[in-house]
C-alpha cells in the first residue's frame, strides 16, 4: 500500500480508548477526558475502542487491522460508561480537536436535535483544519446531528450485500455509505466483538480520510474531494448512499 495513514492525527470523540489494547497501544498518542478531567480518557464502555480499532488497529497479523493502521489515535472522551453524554462536552471535544491540530475527528454519536452551538463548534473545527466525520444515526429516519451539518461528512451504514442497513438514518445530508453491520473490532481487555450501527460505518470513512491526509489531501475540503473522487455509487438512492462506497485503492495523492 502507498500509505497506511502515517502522520495523520485522528481524534476518536467517543467513550475513550482502551490504550492498553494490543491492537491500539502502538498508535495511541494521547487525549483528553471531558467526562472526568482527573482521569485519563480510558474507555469504560467499549464503543470508543471498537471505533478506534476500525480506524487504526495495528497490522500485526493478530486481531483486526484498521483502515489506516499507522494513523495516530487521540481519545477525546465525551461519553460516559453508559455511552451517554451532554452537548457541552461534545462541543468541548470539537474545540479541542481544532486547537490540537487533529486532521480527522470521528463522531460516532449524534443527537436528534439541531443546536446552534454544536453547529458553530463543527464550523470552528473545520476552519481549524479538522475533517469532521459523523455517523448518520440509527433511527432509520432522518440524519442526526452533527452529521446533518453541512460542515460534517455524514456516513450511512451498509450491510454485506451493499444494501442500506435497515437501522441506518438517511437523507439528503448523507455523503457516503460504509460497512456498518456485524463489524469486528477491538473492545477493552484485549478482546474483539462484532457490532452494528452507523457508529461502525463512520470510522471506516475516518480511516480513509486519514489515508487521504497521509497522501497529501489538504484540509477538510481536500479530504472531502479525495474521498468523493474515490467513491462510486452502489445503486442505492442518493439519500441512502450519498456519493457511494469509497474504494481505498482509488485514493490518489493530491
């Protein structure tokens, strides 16, 4: 491969990362805990570690391998052990990504309601050079926030037959579709499990975005353009697949 995501900094804005996991430890580069500032951003849920493994699980012939196995992972813990969180912490997470030079930020989280403060925080992160990749949502209905914001890249979930997953949210805001059913990845304690959700689809695109950055895509617009160029429709409605599935082999150096 021409790149494995070297030099790309990817924030996992989620429940934290199990940075002791054999598939994640080598790529873990630090982070921040907005749920409890006195503690490191260790994953006490499993969601964030699963997302992190899809993005950048190391290629060591064991466990799973991420889309960008040499990207640098940063844990931005904004969700608690139950996977719940508040708007303020999510906004703080977005601002942290902007201030700390992240190239890509993965948001496998969402709220059904639009918040002007969240929108401004997404715009701030984008202005600071962060490509914000977000899960479309699992309501089967309209796209949730922050994915629905114009400045975010919204990802719907497909199944193994390249159909839209029944649970996947859909709408005109969808930019891409990616695998989101029975995705195997890392979970705390050195283990692996299969999960389904647009939460699993978004990190596939975040990993591809890291590859694009590593190949020279510049800023969020450069990343979006590179992903678009490498995507092809799979025959679904535009509201279900956006620009389609991204083929990593078609990501060109720009």
